[in-house]
């Protein structure tokens, strides 16, 4: 957290320094998010969403009157979701779980991922002309996000006496996340008496991962077709999708 605050201050100073020479705006966002996970394995299915929060700073560089490059630095808290594993297996094998009993899980268990990312967005923003005196609409497309995993916790449920909460699963979550998305919303202008304006931002953003969330070192137990069970590598690709209610302020 201390490192994040340090880099946030540097980002704010950089944008303020650039404001004197170019058309820069600097601001903050506090945005609720709803995320869930999908898998390309038919036996691993989405089974619940996470309520999270995006918190951070953003800067907008206007290279034309109504066009800007947007970037920033922030946290995405509690990204992830719950996945239903229809087969049993050895999941989260690289992490140091609180009990060895959690290594081998029965079928039909829920594994919940709660991941914190330090996130760097990059997008192109297009503003409309004024809608009335104090309102503008905008779209941000395309939008790209680089996420650096800073924390990952996991819960196991529907596993009987093997249910557990808040396990450290960082070693089973890939450290780097790449995703894309788009958003739209509006800006309400609060006009200052001294000539400076403050803009209130609101909108909705969609975000979808390019990259796998899990390290794919797990094993699953499947029917061998002869009445027995065999081990297979669990090499599915799991991605995070999110919808964010964008709330922010620009100075």
C-alpha cells in the first residue's frame, strides 16, 4: 500500500507538471465492480460473482478538443469469482494451504477466487459536444488494462468438512493480467467561481481478460471409461470478466 501511495503521488505530480504546457486533467475514481470468471473447460463453470472496488488516480491528455488518451494507476480489489469444479482433483497445488487435506477435493466443489490487482489502464476517450450547458457524454474505446497481482485469496465450499476460507493462493494465480474493454458515460461540470471547473464522471465499463488467471498445474480425476478413475492435467483457461460502475472526479 505504501508503494502504491508513493507512485500515486508521482503520477499526480507528473500530470500537474504537464498541465502547464499541455491540456492535462487529473482526477480520482472510486468505482464499484462486479466480476466473475469463465473457463473453456465444460466441467469447470462460473458459479458466483464478486463485489469489488476500483480505487485510483487517472490522467487525461487531450491531443484535440474532444479526444484524449487516458491512463492512470489504481487498485482493483476483490476481482475474480466462484468456479464450480464438477470433477474432483488436486487444485491449487502450488500454494501453501493451511492443511494438506485440501489438496485432494471431491467433485462438485466451489472454489472462490478473490484477487487484488495493481492496475494500469490505457484508453482512447471521445467526448461529445455539450449536451446543454453543464453535461457531456463520452465513450472510451478501445480500453486496455495491465494488472499486477498483489494478493490472491481462495475459499473452498460444498466440500463437507474440507470447507475453508481465506487461503493464500498467490502461487496458483498468474502474476500478470492483460484485459480489454470499453465504457461510456457522462461528465457533469461544476463550474467554479474562479474560472476553474470540476467534472463529475459517471458511467459503465466492461472488462474482459485476454490471459489465463490460473497457472494450470492442477490435476483432475475423470472417468477412464472402464469403471475406474484416471488423472488428467487440469489445463483449462480461466478469465475474469467485470462490469464497473464508473464514478470519479476530474480537476
